[in-house]
């Protein structure tokens, strides 16, 4: 089932998400719905708060950008209660977007290599190193779980340049090809 994507301005995107409990009902169905929503919206990652659930759960699939970023080949994951436990000192600045901020693309500096620990959809604990754009997707999605979005740390001038677009997103005046939920409508 395709779920509506909550847009910038929705308070849930600013909340620190709760841990997914062991006995969370229909977790597999939720994961499947999040993947379906992400593919429909042509995203490479989606966090549960973006579909209105304050849960520490993310899905990602970098296959769509694997031509440009080979490290994303086969990088399809569902991560339950993910935690990034190591960040490389080296950072790379690249342009990003977000399904909750349609039409906005800004450069963000992020660690080029991370280690993330999480529970997978089969309940197995995983500890994994991700690099390059794969590491970027994980960092972007984990940020959502802490109530942040990728434009929070962009320079003030860049934020000013995006002001009108942001106001339109808050109002719901966007031209999205996917279902959205704004506070405006
Ligand atoms: Co995002």
C-alpha cells in the first residue's frame, strides 16, 4: 500500500522517533508499504516519520543511483532501530534531496564512511560498514529519526534562497507525483 509522504512543516518530522518495540505488530507489512511508497515516489530512502510514524525504522535502496555510485549496487536494506556507531573523519559534499522537501536540492557534507548497527527485518542484529553514497543515504535517513532534515545545516544564504519553496511546501502548494500530507492541506 502506498502511504502519503509527510511534508516539511509537519511536526512529526521534528520529533525524536521512538524505538521499534520487539513485538511491534505487522512490522513486515509496514516495511513492505514503506518500500512501495519509496519506489513509487522514486526515492532511495524513507524514514518512518515521513509516513507519519514516530518509529526508528528506515528503508533504503540505492540501486536507482548505482550507475553513478557503484557502492549502491544491491544496497537494499530495512533497518530497525539503526544507530551509526562510527563516522569517518573524511567528509564529502554532494547534492541531496528528500521526499519530504520536494523540489529542494542542496549540497550536504557527510562522512564518507560509517558503521551502522541495526536489526534487520528478520530480527537479526547487523553491524555493517557503508561507504560513499550508501553511507550518505543511511546518514540522511537516520537524521530523520532524530527530528532533523537535510537542510537544517545549510548556509543561511542558501536557506534564504529556498524560502519561498519552503513556504509552498508547508502550505502544500507543491507539484508532487506522489501522495503527500502537508500541514496546509
Ligand atoms: Co529525507
